[in-house]
C-alpha cells in the first residue's frame, strides 16, 4: 500500500497552493468589496433623498435656467435649459485649460532653460520667478492679477491704446482687453476647442483597438477587465467622436455643432481645415526624409524642399487668409474716445486673469521640472556637442533637451492635470466656468448631488484624457532597447 506522503495531490489542494489563484481571488474580492461599498453608499443616498421628498434623477436639466452668463461661445440666453448651461460651462473651462496648458508649457520651458543661461541677469530673473510664484498661493495670485492688475485698467471712455490711436495694437480698459487676432466667429472658436478634445480621444481610440487586437486579456482578472473595458470603449468613443466632429445640428440635448461643421461655417474656418490637412503631408515627408537618410544614405534634399514649400504655404495662409484684424478705438470728432472698440480679439478681464494666473503659477513648476530634466543629462553629452562645434544654444536644442524629455514628461503630466483642476478657481474672480455655473445651478435647483456628479465626471474625463495622452507621449520619447 502506497504511503500517504507519496499520494498525488488533489485538484483542490493544487489550486490552493497556486500563487496565481490567490492573486486572482484577492483581486476578485477587492472588486466585490468596492462594488458592495458603492451599492451601500448609493442606497443610503437614495433613502435620504426620498426621506426629504426628492427623487434622484437628472430630469431637472430640462428646466429653464433663468440666469444669465457673462460670456459664452454658445448662443445662450437666460431662458435656455440647465443642460445648455452645463455645456456652456464646459466650453468655457476648456477655453481656459487649452490656452493655459499651451502658455504654461512655453513659460515653463523658457524659464527652465533660462536657469542654465550664461547671462547672469536672465539666470537670476528665472530663479526669482520660480521661487516667488511657487511660494504664493494660487488663489492669492488670481486676486492679484484680477484686482491689482487688470481691474486697475482705465475706464472705457479713456482706454490705454498702444502705440497710438491711429495705429492701435492693444486697447486696454475695464471693458476688456483687445488684441490683434483672426476674425473668427464664436462657432469657429468652438470648433477649434472640440477639435482639440477630439484629438485627445483619437489616441485613446487607437490604443483600445491595439489592446483588443493584441489579446492582452490573458493573464489574470485585471487584464481580463482591462480587455473588456477597452472592448466596450471602442463603440462609445466612435459615437463620441461623431458628435464632437460631425454633429450638424445644435439642439435636442447637444447645443453645439461638431468641430468640422463649426469650422466650415466661416471662410476663416475653412482655411483652418486646410492648415490641419497640411500637417499630414508634412509628417509623411519628414518620415520619408529620415528613412532616406538613415537607410539609403541620401541627402534628403528633395523632401526638405517640399517640406519648406508646404511650411511657406502654411505661413501664407496663417498670415493672409485668417482675416487678422487690429482693434480700433472709436473716436469722436474732437478726438476723444467713445468707449467702443471694433475689430481685434476681445478678452474679458476675468478670462485674462484666470489664464494669466494659471500660466505663471503652473509655468513655475514646469520650469523646475525642465531644469531637473536638463540636469539629468550627463555632462558628457554637453562635451560631445561642443566637440562637434555646437554652441550652447544648439547643444541645448539638438542634443540635451531631446534627451531630457524622458525625465520631463512624466511629472509634466501631473502639472497639466493640476492646471485643469485649478481652473475651477475661476469662480473666485467671476469667470463663468463649469464650477461657477454648476454652483448657481445646484443653488437654484436644490440638486447638489446630481450636479456634483456631473462636475466630477467632467473633470475626471478631462484629467484621464490628459494623463493617457501624456503617457503615450512618454512612451514615444523613451529610449528603445534592442
């Protein structure tokens, strides 16, 4: 008779000794616990609302809002529904976020690179800017820009005109800031904003297709859930992209036209589409030239000439086809100002204050990230660049900074997300962003739970899109090992 120690292990015993089983079981228990916790919270919330005679739901969004909004790219009136109010707030928030990210990145890179400048004054200004802005609360900075800077502008009937009344480039008054700009309609600006959001979704869409095609669901419950999530995400993204890009009718719950119909509603918008189309041959030619130089040892001069011609065409379109206008302050016969301004691009004081505050604040943190990224590049790279005859500027631009990107981009992700979230402080200076209009909405409707859920979902989606695309960019700049 065989001894007990030599008997084969049963299937259950083998399963209990398998480390992979316990990992999957632990993940399944955590998922069940989270689902049960959310179910408990939602049931408690529903009971409390029913006890107060309130039924959870979003039907109140169809009711007239009854309050005005200071500025909006959408055609909004006080009698419009709360649904349109929320959409106006989202568009206004995206206006701040998109321009803020662009300007803060430029400011941060400039200040970070300037900290390595051989110019003593430039170096000290950069360090003083970072040290001062980082240690002052953002809300205080917003009040400073709005009350101490922009709100100190002269009255509309006595504006500050630069350089003079006959050749005005900038007109500043309490009525707003007027600067040279393209003659875009509100629909054109809305189309550009929707196009920017659509580009963020495109990266997520192609990644979901890649996950589904690769079959990366093998290997545990986490991978299985990720595979299922990406599988469900593909049709959702397709529908969302359709509305953002090709929705021709503004109404019935969606009070904006898609990006392309909005752009095609004006001649300047059509030229913007042409500029976007030019990007495709530029990318193709650039990759073709790189392949010719690397694989066949050719000069790539024909491709370079074609790229230069396309860039020249784009520059001509940018300068002459977009209808650039300078602001003109209206004058009376005696030469005094009437308070009216025609032409140019108008920025409200509230919008200018929130964008300026977020730009300088976030730019200071980006400057430190850039400085740390540049310092991470070994000194040998500097010496190798100088041995090739490159001056400090070319060495920074062509050798050091591209290598520093692998260190710069991951923390840059957090700063962009912080800027998106900090834009909600616009409420403090009266700019009608999402949080501002939502705050008025739940005060009037008595529906704070539903309104806050909408706000949380919106900010969550925006930050997830930022995080995902920055992660994709980070993967692209990392060194590829063979």
